[in-house]
């Protein structure tokens, strides 16, 4: 794996298990800012690591998770809004920012 860039560029790489705390943290920020997922999942890590995923990647900036994407077969995609609303997110190594205004 290449070293994390230090000049502010973004590195896209396969998601590792060690990235999950940062991914959950980032999901919390997205939920707070944009309301996605509609309801906070009871187990956000499981929500992000559905067993039907084909592959997943993270965007890393300055050593912090700045984005996440996962692919699943289109026929198996389902709406995953479940669990109570939650406003406390586990601590993680993430950096959240709005890409679009």
C-alpha cells in the first residue's frame, strides 16, 4: 500500500477492517448533515459491511478517512434505514467535509 499523501491529495484504496471506526465516524457526520441513512442503524459497522458487497474502498486524506464506497449486486440492493435515531458516534479517525453545497 502506498504511503498516505501529505500534500492534501486524496488516496483511494481498498477498505481494510482497520478503517471501520473511521467509516462509522464519517457515516455519523453524513447522517447528521444530510439525513442518510434516514434512521441511524443499531449496528453501523454491520450496516457498512453487508456480506453481499462485492468490493469496498475508502478515500484517505492526510491519514484520515474522507470517503467510503461499496458495491453490491444491483438486484440485492435494499433500503437500509432501520434502528433508532442516534446522535452519539463512536470515536474514529475520520475527516468529514461537504463535497457539494
